[in-house]
C-alpha cells in the first residue's frame, strides 16, 4: 500500500465522522445537477460537509449557509488534508476536480466562544 492510500484510510478525522455517536446520515442540500453538497450533523454540534463534483469537468462547488443550516461565522477544516481553511460567513466555494470531493468540518471560530469555552 502506498503512503497516500495508507494516510487516507487511517485519517483519524475522517474516521471520526463515520463513528460519530449521533449516527445521523448525511443529506443532500443541493440535489440538482452534477455539483452536490451533503451535510451531516455531528454529536458535538458541528457539521461535516462534502462538496461533490460528479461532472466531467473541474468545477467550483459552493456551500450556501442557508441550505446547510449554518449561521454566522464558521471555521472550516479540510479533513482530507487535515488543514484549517479559515473563517467564512454566508458561503464558501472550492474548486473540485472531476469526480472529486472536498470534505469539510465546521466549528465556531475560537474568538466567538465565551471565556468559559461555551
């Protein structure tokens, strides 16, 4: 097994989505066309989001906060790359390759948490 494949199947952040104790399935919030957005509610109150391009050409896929049930500012993390992407509000767009997906997780930005952490 090459290092990329091993890293993919042993990615703790991605495995945690599958094993989330809330056990809710992801649902499609943009069912039209080749560009799809799936949202999964997680037990900790965050959401996992998949931006899918099922088309035959690279495309920009947009996550719309209203469609996904998000509000305010959200920190986004790319789970495949295990990299924080920044804080966004309203929408987020990403270039997704042919038959590709970007897997994200939301969280409230730390600056928006109270001193007690809640």
